[in-house]
C-alpha cells in the first residue's frame, strides 16, 4: 500500500466557526446538506479525478459552503509585498478567490489575465476577473503563480474575504471565460514538487466554546504524525453510489456490547456537516439502546444524568480497525447547550437522524462532531481516506 510521508512543512492553522443558530437550524442545515449530497448535486470527491481525459463534466449545483453550520477560516497571504486575507476553507469547491470582504491589493507579482470568472455556490455567487499572483499558505508553502479570482461582485459571502478551494480540479471547469480547468492550490503545490503527494490531512482540537479560536490544522502533502496515536488506517473510496462521488467509506457501527446499528454500510466523511448523521433505522436503534428522548426545543436527543453515566461507546469498524467513539464524544459540548436553544445543565447528543432510511447508498455522514475526535487524511493520488486516533479521541472535553 502506498505510504504518505510525514509532512515536511508546518501545518496551516485554521479556526473553527460554529454558526450561532439554535439546534433545530443546525439540524435543518445538516439534513438539507445530506439530501443534496444524496441527490449527487456536488460530486467533489476523488472520483472526479478519474474521469476520462477530455470529457466534459456535467453541470452540478454546489452546496453553499457558507450555509454550513460549521465553517473553517485561515489566513492566506497573496502578492509581494503580501496582503493577508481571511479565507474560508472549502473541500467542496476548487477555485481560490478574494474580494468579498477586504479588497484585492495588486503588487509586483500581480498579473491580470483579462479573463472573466463566475462561480455559483447555490445561495451565493461571485464574479470578477481572473489574476495570476503569488500565494503563500504558510512556511514553505509558496505558489509563485497561482490563478485566483478577484471578485467585483460577491453575494451571500458575509464575514469572509473569499474562499480557499481545496477540492478536485474538475470542479473549476467552466468557471473562467474560456472554459478550461484552473489548477488548484493543491495541484500547483504538487506540480511544483513542493509537496510529494496530493493529499490533505486535517486535525481538530474538540470545540467547547462558541468563540472562534484557532483549533485546527490543515497539512498539505503529508501527515502530521505528532498528532496521531497509533497507526493510520487506510480504506479505499467506497464503490457504492452516491457515496463514491465524495469522500465515501464503508463502515460497521455497533453500540455497547455489540448491538449493531449499521452493518457494512456506505457513507461519507464530511467537514461541512456538524452532527453525526445516521439513517433513520440506525437512529431509532441508537435511541432505543441509549434510552434517549427527542427534545422538542432543539430537535436533538437528550438523556438524563443517570442515563449518561450508563451510556456506552459506539464502535466504528473502518477497514480492519475498530475506532472507539466514547459516551463523552457522543455528547454535545455542555458549554454550547444554551447557545443552540437548549436548557442549561441538560445533556444533548450529537447523533442525529438523516431523515432517510438505509439502503440508498449514503447511510451516514461522519461530520465535524465525529471528525474532531480523529485525524483524517484525504488522499486524492491514491483514492482513499485515512483515519487515526489522536490524544483527543477519548478526551473528557464535553
């Protein structure tokens, strides 16, 4: 099996931002995202890389990354001398552009291509002119000539300066005037031999506060082994559609002493989903096993203190490895309870109903609530996903 080396460059720091909406709104957004993904409206996974050369990708509707209940922003330097921009990290789109908040500042490295660009994100859009400029993502991660969009119009993009698109290059087809694909930042880092493989590693420190603070790392072209505990488990992208259009994997999920919630089902790992979403039948089995009740105010499951003391771990069997998801990991952070419309002191759970029965090709979404307990790697070169434990996997942070 191909190996991904330890990162030779420091990781990029990013900040997790939780949209301060009530839990019903968060759940609504997650379910709408799930329905859109099930409808194959956003094929942003590695399958896009294996299309035959010269084929024209079908037009697709993108999900607005700014509609997600959880977003991630990072500082990117553009130009020389550089201007810093706060860009939203999007694994579901591939163009990098600025101009939504802070205006683009030209410098000696700026080159106006005179080509128009336009991107639609569903509820938001932007348009303007394509430039070539120097882009720095951090120490040693400098791209001398990166295509970027400079927006003169940007709708639905409040609070950010633009987007850092780190999805597949095929998603850039048709976004510029003459229709050609636009090399992404990851493409160029790999092409310039700055990174040895086209992969992205993501690490989180579990979020316990609504305040936006740096609590994540994005590693290009390698793995930050210092954040992993034990070996990395690699699994190929699932063959089941539509999960195989995204970062889809197969997994079996059990609760406690072995009660099976789902067996060898296909689903996806997704940074843009907040909760751990599972099919309705699996959700009902989980609800019965925990004794949890649905809270009318939040739409989330809730348990009493006594029930929580007796809750057991969920086990996610991915490849040959069982990954433990503790009772504490299943709990919505207590400090965020009132933020999302809950009662102070009440215990809420992050396991939620997708609103669809199993057997439709996407039976789960391991979202942010799950991913923040593990180190995940998205390996485009080899069409696979990697998962490893971290020191936060079993932390009592909630």
